[in-house]
């Protein structure tokens, strides 16, 4: 099994937003997405379905447990819509 990092915060910026994942009906397996932030959320998206998560203080988005056999096929799309809030400290 393999892991693919889709997005990672720089750790300095507060990030809020929505992550949507579509797993094509052509796929042979579900897609598992881990969204890390204040807490960790797991999305399991079956072939032919879409799943979304909206949260605050997001840190990373990863696809995990990617099969690496010739019998498996994954096809899909993902969309991350984020709002960044970067505050300037030590302003004069």
C-alpha cells in the first residue's frame, strides 16, 4: 500500500476550507482520504461516489492505502477550496 500527500499547510497560516473527492465508477477500489487538523477525519469514497469535508485549522490532506497491484485501478478527482488567514505579528 502507498500514501500520496495531496496538500500540506506551511504550519504558519490558519487554513479553513472544504475538501471534495470524487472516485470514478471505473475504479476497482474505494479511495481513503485522511484530513488532518484540530482532529483527524477519514473519508472512504466508494467507486462512483463523491464525499466532502469542511473544517478549520486544516494541516494536511493525504490519500492512504493506495493499492499497488496490477489488479487495482483508481481514477478520480479532488478539489481543495481553502481560505487562508495570515496575521502579521510584531507590527509597529
